[in-house]
C-alpha cells in the first residue's frame, strides 16, 4: 500500500517488476475531488495501459505484462489536491506458484484466484 497527495498537474511514479503473462491487479483510491490519469509504461517509456477517471472513488485495473521487465505506474492529478492510495497484487499468484498440480484430500477446503 502506497499513498500520497496529488494536485492538478502533479504526478507520482512507482516502479514494479513484471513477469511475462502474470496478471497484476492495481487498486487506486482517490480522495474527494481528485481525478486521476493512470498510466503504465515500460522501460522504453512506451505507454502500455492507461485510464482516466473523474471525481474520486476506487478503481481497479488489470495489467498483464507481455515480457519480464521493470515497469512504471504514473498517477497524474487532473484536479485536487487530495490524497490517494494504490496497491497491487498478483491475480493468479507469482509464476513459481502457478500451474502446479496439488493433491486434494477429502474434507479439505482450498481457495485461490484464477486469471
């Protein structure tokens, strides 16, 4: 969980490591009166995914990298000032935990997420 404060025209940037075909869920919560432009860029600074939303609230975005690498999320304030939070999580688990066959015993509850 990261948080900050944005004014109109200001931005914050965060880097993350992405793995090929491993979907990530980003959850962005904007404070009252804050509109945000959400942008993910690769190491070549090419925009790969972006979205704009108005007037605060919570939005979720799924991003699936096409290759291993370092990516940057930009949050641009388009109104404000107001606070925000951002989180990201694997949707289907990290690569080391995906596509594994596991035993299932009787009367055992297992849970997970599929992308």
